[in-house]
C-alpha cells in the first residue's frame, strides 16, 4: 500500500533528523571532553593522584573517547542518560524536574513576544512610512539591542529591591507556598487544577518578570518579519481587488493579508522556539530559575559530562521537531505548498 505523500515527506524528514541528531551528539560529546577542567578534580579537588586515577577508572573516564561515546549512546537508546556527579541523581530525574520549568518559562515568554510583536509588525505594515512605523522600528531596535542579562538585573534592582512590585527572584515559587501536585509540570496550571488559586497567582507573579525579559527578545524578530511580510502581502492584487469591492480594511488586513504573510511568520516563529529553548540559560541564571538552561550551565562549569551531552542532545531534538512541525504546517497554510507536497 502506497503511503500518502505528506506521510512520506514526514518519514524522510524524521530520517534526516535522526542523522543530524547523531552527528550533534557526537560533536557535543567530543566537545564536552575537550574542556580543560576534569570532573573528578572539580568535585574532589583535595584527593591524591592515586585516588583521582581510581575515581576516573570507576567513572569510565580512563577509556578512549570512542569507547566512552559508544557506551553513552548505548545507554541513551536504553533511556539511561547517565548520572550527574553534581546532584547525585540520574540525569533523567533531574530533567524531569527542570524541563517543565523551562517549558513554562518559554511558553509565557514566547506568548508575550507573539502577542506584542505580531500587532506591532502589522501596525508598521499598515502605516508604512508614518510616525507609527518609525516608532515601531525604534522599539524593535531597542528591544533587540538590550542584553537579556543586563535587563534582568536592572529590573530586579528597581522592581524588587527599590519598589517591591515583584516577588524576589528565587525560582518558580516563593518559600511561603508548597508546589502543587504535578500534572502538567506547569505550576500555574497545576495549581488551578488543584483549586489552589493563591498558589497559581504566586506562581504567575514569579514567572512574569523572567518571561518578560525572555519574551522581549522574541518581539523584535516577530515584528520585523511581520512588517516585511505584511507589507508585501498588502501590495498583492487580491488586496487591491478587495478594496475595489469595498471590503472593510479590518477584514483585508486581519484576514486576507495576514494569511498571505503566515508562511514567513511561522518560519520565524519556528526558529525563535529553538533559540528560546537554547538561550534561556541566561534568563534562568539571572532569576535563579531551576530550568534546563541553568542546569546545563552548572554542569559545564563543573565538567559534569552526562548532563552537558544530554542537554545539548535534548535542545537539538527540540529544534528538529519544531522545524518539522513548521514544515508540516505549511501544507495547511498555503494550498500551493500542499500541492507541492502531494507531487
């Protein structure tokens, strides 16, 4: 039985993604072991050379790099990502606690960026060349130029230390509250499901400021690509024809022109999702957010190889899956692309 063309396309993309992930894992594993520091020395700085050699033997670090990589990949296929020497837990246990934290922060940040960046780009396209357009472009340039770590520190200083408008940057939840029972891993949602609305509000207040800092980096690329795509879409013949028929501007802009500009917008959003997951480490470190990025940074500084390799592999996998979903979404957005897939 012949598979549908879109299914064949997805299977081909999955095969390519597996090859890419295999290459990424090899490079990440090799780069991790090229770090100048040693995991045994970092954890036990005062032991003797004999004790250090014995610890390296027990950890398998005395084996050739190829042997260590083969053993690592065998354990990965078994679902075993090794053990973190820093936390004492398996990497899987650590990730189960930290991935939901990163996903919650990224979800709020990306949502904020899209809700702000998309209207700004549309305003710039509709009022192209006016003072509104110039104001949007200045805002985009400012948002793109401000470093996330600097903005986070400044906001913490003024909004927390000076004005006391936001809670202290101590993670996902204040010490005054206990974490809700895990269902989705999102404290805001799990607290609502448990009927603990005070905890949901506290968790929302904790995530708002880091999500704002993270999402501000999303606003500029979304606004710029929306402005460019919408400007081109508004020049199309079907928009001119719609205006000649007397259709309302709101319908033409929010309906026809926006749909014609969705492909580049969705493409940019796909790249942004990968960049946010990979670049959340800075925001998580500034706000003491117990997420995947902060976990990877701590593992790098202590030469904890298993978490470093696993985090890189996980981020690469998320980027590959996101790009695949973006490509599949093209078939539902643009009939021409759907016809191309069918060929």
